C-alpha cells in the first residue's frame, strides 16, 4: 500500500520559511544572561549559564547526540574558550566591523524568525477535526486503479517477440522465462513479480500497456521503453483505496501544520511593503 499512502500524504506545497537554529558558536554571541541563573563557569567575570548548556544539549539531542556528563563537560570547555576569544575580539573593536555586525544581525533575525514560527505552531495546534477534514478531502480526490503485474525485460525487439511466441504456447511459463531471460535484476529472481503499483510510478509506455490488459493476459506486442523491451503479464487490478485514518494521522498532522504556517507566512508577506532590487554583481576575484 506504499503507493497509496504516498498519494494520500501528498508532499506539502508549502515552501516554508527556512530558519537556522542557533549553533554553539552563534549562541556565545547572544545577549548577556539574565540575572539569578545558575552559572556553570565564569570567564573573567562573564558567566556561562547552565541554561545555555542545556539549550546546546537539547539541540544535540535532536541530532542523535547523547546527553552525558562528558558531553556537557566538552560543551562547557568550548563555551569557555569561545567566551574568552569573543572577549578578546571585543577588546580589539572587531565587534564594530561592518561585516561582523552584519553577521550578528543575520543570526539575530534567524533566531527571532525561528522563535516566531515555534510560537505560531504552539499557539495554533492542529485538532482532530482539522485532520479528519483534510483526510476526507484527500480521500475524495483519490481515483483510479492499482495493478499487480509481472514483466520480462530484454534488450531487443526480437528477444521480446520470441518470448511472446513461447507464452502463446504456454502462458504458465511466464515466471520461469522471467527468471531465465529478464534483464531486470530487481524482479528477475521473483519471476518478474512487480507487486502492486500505481501506474503513475511507471514510465508512460509501461503504464499505458498495463492499463489496457485484462486480468490474466499478457502483452501481444513488445512494449518499448527507455529501459528496453518489456513483455507484461497483468495478474490483478483493484480500485485505489486510502489507508486507514489512524495510519496516516501523524503525517497528516505535520502536513496540516505546514499548510497553516504557510498561510500565516503568506499573510505576513501580503501585508508587508517589500521592494526587491537586482542583486549586486559578484565581487571580482
């Protein structure tokens, strides 16, 4: 049912705002910590707070990194050195350089944009009613059939016609001939078995030939595609059905969430005054 599920869980058309989570290097450049927080280290009187370490650990956990005493110790050591070097940079006035202030502003905007997105998702949870409505909408749009077939792929038209001639004498030898003659390594060992599939997954010539066959019949002429020449046997067909609601519910939730977010971002853009000018030419090397 994978092909059916892929149709129900259509990839969201939302081109969502891409925001970068602040990494440890960026984190050290952020504003001074709030008062009364627990410090895990200080560097020339500048506190490195436990909340900052916790944030980096949380970001690492989303990437599969374990939260261990050793990992925390390493993070504290990195933040300590980073704070020390950043302090030295400020003393040299590097924080006033145009390229540095530009980078800091980009990081700030990225963090704020990400915070806005997270706040919107938290404030606008997806309800079961929304999910059911989306499921019913997609389910109603599903039409057509899926097919169960076998095929034999050969290199030339002559080879395909020889196989068809043998099948006309003994239609039951299809699987045996596929194992002997087919060039499709993926289905050869299974006697040319392709399983159930939606014709949209296949190249047009193959799809057209399959959809014209009756159950239990094979193609009487070779089917030429970009891969070679096919002889196709249709074993069965059935209407495409949507998978159960509970099976696709988690993916639907993500899809609806993305759709809601895209609508919100599109609304922000529509209300904004945006003037785009031509990008400057690349700097000469």
